[in-house]
C-alpha cells in the first residue's frame, strides 16, 4: 500500500479537535477503514475509508441508536466530486489535493449534509 496522505490529514483534523478519538482499524479487500468516536457521545462515530492507491473513498457519520439517520449521513467519493463542471465521475476515490482537502475539511467541520452535524457538535 502506498503512503496515505489522506489518512494523516483526516486523523490530524479529527484528533486535534479533542472531540474525537481514533479507536479501530479494519482492512478488507483494497480498502482500509478507520473508526473514530466522539468523546462526549461514544455512540456517535465516524467511519473513514481509504483505498490501497491512497484515495479517500468513504466518510460516514453514524450512531447505532439512530439507524435511519445513518443512511443519509454518508458520502462515497469519486475523483471529480469537487471539480467545477466535471465531465464525468472519474475513478473511485478522491485524490489528495488542495481543492479536495478543503472540501473534506468543510465536510468534517459542518457535517456530511451541512446540517450542523460536525465533529464539534456531536
């Protein structure tokens, strides 16, 4: 597996907030999944997935006590998700670049669906 800049970037964003702790990692096929839990609400978690090629593929807020909510608070990424006027979806997963980093940081700060469900408010 290549060096994963996304992993370092997201781990730093989440753990520097002091609201979220890393607690588990799993690998399946070509994806590594990391799990983080909220300090003040351990039932609320963030699942982050990275492909072996270093791309970010998934960002998912979830809480097992609110299963319906879990279905809408998930993001699967494709290469061109944050491009202005993309011609197609591109390959699975986001490349690590400044545009994508800013979009992911905004998502972590404001919640996946911009409902204020951020890492600071859970």
